[in-house]
C-alpha cells in the first residue's frame, strides 16, 4: 500500500542509504499535512513548529516590508522543503509568512521528531546538511540578486530556475519576488519575447 | 606544543565528540593560512577553493552592486567560518568578495579534504550542518533586514550582534553593511547616544 512516501523517500535516497529499521524510524517521524489554497502555514510572529516537504502543490514565503507590503522570497513547489529555520530551531517568533498558492499535500516534521531522528539515525545529519546547504545557496543567491542584479537579469534567472512557476503563480507575485512593479514585469516579458 | 588548534577544536567540541584517531584526521585536513590587511582571500569570478575559519583577525565579505559599489554582507571575526558556499560546493565562479580588514590567522579546509573528512568521520556532517545552519540564519536575517527593517533598527541589531565591530571596522563599511550613507549613520549614532 502506498502511504505517499515515494517522493520524499526518493529525496532521502539521493542523499543517504538506510536499512529497514532506519526507514521505519524515518516514516514514523513524518506527519501528513494538507493545506488549502490561500491558507497560511505560518505567519510572522508565530513559532514555526514544523519543517514542511512539498509532495504536491505550490506555496510562497514572504516578508512584510517596513510599509506592510508583501515581499516574496521563495515559491516552494514539489520536492522542496520550507520553514523558518531560525524560528524552528530556536523556537522564537517567525519573521517569515508561508501561504499556499494551490491546495498542497505536505510531509511535516516537528523539532522534537527531528532531534529524535538525528539521535537514532545519524545519517540524517548528512541529508539535512545537504538540504540546508541548498537553502543557504538559495537565500544567498536571493540576497545577491536583491543587491546586485538588474531586474532583467533577475527575471531571466528566475525563469531558468523555476520554469513552471509563471504558469502557477499570478504575475503580481512574481513582480514582488523580483522587486519590481507588475507593469515593469510586463515590459521585461515583452522585450524578452522580441529578443 | 601548541599548533594553534585550541580555538577550532573548542568549536568542534561544542558540536560533536571525537576519539583520538578522529582528532588526528581532523587536524590533518586543516591547512594554516595567513592574510595581510587589505589582501583578498576571494574575488568575484574566482573559484572558492577553501572554507576559512578565523583564528584571529577580522574580514569582510561583500558583493558589488549594479553600479560597482561594494555592499558589505558580513564581518567574520574570531570563531567564524567564511567562504562562498555555492562556489565552494559546485566549483563555479564566486559572486562574493572576501577581504581582510586586519592581519588575520586562519584555518583552511579544501573541498577534497572536506569530502574525505565526511567519509572517514561522519560525525562532521553534524558539525557542518550546525555551521551552515548558523550561516543560513545569518543570511536569512540579512535578507530580511535588507527588505523589511528601517535603518535605525538595522543599526541597533547590528550593534547587539557584533559589539566589537564598530571598534575594528571603519564607519563607511558599517554604513555599506546597513545600506545607508555614512552621514546617515552618524545621525543615527548621535540620536542613539541621546536616547
């Protein structure tokens, strides 16, 4: 019987090897979650109690800027992990908001379960190191783009990195990710099609 | 005889426990480095060949923005690690620049040595997971501050986080870290002293 472990287990297998007992421990720490479109998994000020793995669906994470505007940070889709690491690790209020853009199916792991997992199956240290490494690369790239890249280049990299996102996410959210107005995004897209 | 391992070994001990053989492997993967004030460890476009642990000294990492201005990202001091993770991991050109602000003593670990270390002493997966986790928290915070916090608050958090930095780093570099002009930084500092 398929309990929906196939995607997340494939993720694990790309990083580490486990024996049968270890697979069982792994499956036991996971909790299944569902979130409806427009529902929030996390809001600024709340404690992030879970890290989420996206089985199916699309989310967005965003900050609120000084004026209360939403600034999109990432669009986690299938096979991504999402959460507010600082809030999750230190159990302090989150700065991040996470909202579902589509009805989404998730695996969730709590802090207690994650600590237990590391204790009982140290190989997961490697998997989560690689996972965090990928996140760090993403946030580092996001910071670099925010500081150093012109909007056209940011859009080009965005399309290369997330080819499916423009079909799944409204334009104004992509504009917010890129730090530009929706009008300017349309202009870049028109130029891109001509070029 | 002290080969200068005491600080970095204390760092290791805060994360993991090792036996005598494992300590030897650890010491063998480390290379000693020195860098003079104003020398660069890494420039944009180069491949980042090492991760650096600061024994003594102070560095700064920065990006060049669209107009070629330097935007400071971090001021690694004693007991910090620094490097360009994406460049180091994937051996692609770095986006980051790293310059010494003081004559600095370093431990360096190459990618080959790090891989060998993980193979021979898997406990280091945990240490580097925790290290990356701290870096991710730092970059995430940096991105949030860049997007969402007013300059006064960014300055206040900066002082709390790096109490020794204002004595070690010229004002204009701190202003560049905060994304404001040196004049505006002076104004904030004067206001802070009155308040």
